[in-house]
């Protein structure tokens, strides 16, 4: 795959120096796209607009010198990550070099510039740029894959919790239907006392079994994995809640219908509505506010 040409910005007040650097780079097989600026102010504007891959910056310029240009660009979000190679024929001592590097210069060249040295420094900077860009892309890819993985895990856990709750609801509903049929049979059937007692005991046993299903240990475990801070958030609004209120809120959080909730709690739909009304008061919600939307948003 053909690489896009890298863009370079030359900031130098001396047109002869700019021409020399351009001539060096024009003969380079890399085929750079080159921008030029005759002063620091113009250079900063071009850097912000074009976001070049690399900046070659002269130190000694009237108005705004290279050090000040570097300082401004490193403070700007658009230009702070662009590598800058500074060059000068005057500020060549070690203290000047240290100052430029401490301000964020990538490299430092002394005039007169040698073509081979310039090419080597630019290639090194471009290589660093490409490695950094590759690393950034890899990190973004990893983050994206991790996010997708978490979303899938969350979706699976949510489905598992919902399916488990629906399994309990279906089981409870079946048991309740059996109880209703047995009660009807007691009223209409001609039974001996022993038979009547046996069926009555059976009804009581089924009722106990339905209540036992309300423990929801597995469901609670799954729900807490999905929404680990939900209980604390609710308590911060209303203080300590009863077990049934906590159950009701978890079902609302999962966007269950009143019919589904009534099956899970083994109560009527009207009882669910009344419980929701009381919860709305405890949470200090206004009449026009939706309890469901409030709980889902937590």
C-alpha cells in the first residue's frame, strides 16, 4: 500500500534558508508536501490549520523567535504533539540545546545544515511519528475490542438474569394455576374428609413452594453483577428498603412489565401498581415524574 506523503512546515524568516531546505527536501525520494512560513506568527497559524507531520523551526527570527513559537505550539492542543526540529547558527551551546529540548523540541540542528544530516533527522522523526501513530491505533483497537467484549458480557448477563427471573415467574404462575384448580375442585368435588384434608395440605405445600421461589438468590447475584452500585444509589434516596421493595426496584430496573412483576412476586397487578405508588413517594418523585424512567436511569 502506497504511503501518503508526509507534510512538513518550515518556519524561517530568511527566504534563502527556506529555499535551501526546500531544495534539499525536493530532491528526496520521500516526496514531502512542504509548507513554509516567513515568521513565527504565520507558522503557528499554518501549524494549527494544516497540522503538519513535522516542523522545522529557525531559532533566530524577528518578532517572535523560535523558542517562543515552540512554547506557544506546545501549549496548544492542536499543535502540541507535532515534532519540532529546531536549527540555528548562533544558539549552539549546550544550555541553548537544553532549553529547546526542555520546551519540547524533538531534535536540534546547527547551521549550516548538511543535507545528509537533515535527511537523517527528518527520517528519524518520521519513523517516530509512524510508530506513535501505529501505537495509538493499536491502543484504540484494543479499547474498542475491550468495549465490545464488555458489551457482549453485559448483554449476556442481562439476558441470563432476565431469563432466570422469567423462569421463576413461569414456575410460580404454573404452581398458582394448579392451586386455583385444586381450590375449585375442593368447592365442586364430592370428597371424603381424608381426601379434602390431603388436597388442602397439598395446596399449603404448593403455596410454601411458591414462597420459597421468592428467595431469588441466583437472580440477585446476577443482578448485582450487572448493577453493582444500584442498591447503594437507591438507599441514598430512600434509606433502608424492605426486601420486597428491593425486588420491585430490581424488576423495574430491568424494565419488566407489571404482569411479569406480579408473577414474580405472586401478587396481583393492582398490588404492583400500589407498591409502585408508595415507592414513588419514598423516592420523593413529583407526580409527573416516571418511576420507571427514574429507576432505569440510576
